[in-house]
C-alpha cells in the first residue's frame, strides 16, 4: 500500500505541473508589471490573511529574494491575537483598508493579494482599495474554491477585480488527502510559494542588466554582506521592515 506521504507528494506534483502548463504565461505578465514598477521606484507589496500572509514573509529579505518586496504586516490579520480572532477579523470591514494605509502605497507600486478562497472581506477590500488608488494588482487564488465559497458583503470574488490573477489549482477546502470523513494535507502554501518565486525569477531575468541587481544573497555566501548592505541601504527609506 502506498504511503499517504507519497500520495501527497504525487498530488502536489500534479498540481504544480498543471500550474506550469496553464499559468506560466501569467508569470511573465506579472513579472512585467513588477519590473515596470521597480523601474519607477515602486515596491511589490504582498497582502494576505491567516496562512496566506506567509507568502509576504516568504518574499521578504531572503536568499535569492527580490529586494523590493515588502509584506503587509498587521497583528489583526495574523495569529498574534489568537487564531479565532484572526478568522473573525479577516471578515470585518475596513481592516484591510487600515492595514494598507500604514504603508502609503502609490500608483507606482504593485499589490499582490494572496487568498485561497478569494472571497473573505479583507483580501477583496484590499483589491478594491488598490483599484481606487490606480495601483496594479495581482492575485494568487483558487478559482475552484472561489466559485463555491460564500461571498462577503462586498459580493465580489478576488479574481474578478484584480489586474492579473493566477489560479493555484487548489480544490475547495485546501487539503488534498482524504482520511475517513476528513481531508488533510493543505497545499496552498506550497503552490503559492512556487507561483510567487516563479514570478520573481522572471523579474530577475528582466532586471539582469541593472547596475544594482535587486536580489539578496544568502548571508552565508561570499560577497553577501557587501551586496546586501547596498540593497538594504537603498530600500530602508521606503520599506519599514528593514
């Protein structure tokens, strides 16, 4: 009998192959938006609630990571005040608007919004706020989940209101291994990280001739300190987390 971990790996592999086949052109389209934003002095801001916020952390100040990436951090939208409270708050009006206001996004920036279900109030509100400010938006979301999950009072799905969306191909409920009447083995963090970094490596290719190549080197590698200090000094004026 095949081990469940092997089945899980096989299913993840199939989902990733489907993403590569069906969404790869959008990786390039997203990368072009980010490249153009960078050349105008903009940043890539990443917004998510619950576990979706992890992609903001994945993007930020890491080995091989894009130096102009900035996570939207808000204690109301992570688990620092409790998981149940965070679940309640992501469905509450004005929370996303207030979180974004702290970062003073401009039309030169890009807002990436990560939401597996694509229907909760906070991520949809974030997209609407960005649209009002003429900020380009990218979503990583599940179309299958979005079409089944109940809508918020905004009565919109995230993929309907952003400039570019990438479907992470995740089934409703996120997990992909059935055990009795339950489903385990969430997949959206794995696919989301793959999508995010696929976009950013395309950005790297587009910016390869920049005088200052805007990607960090692992601090354990030669020349890392010199490279990373240049980038940190460049972005610390506009990124509050440096």
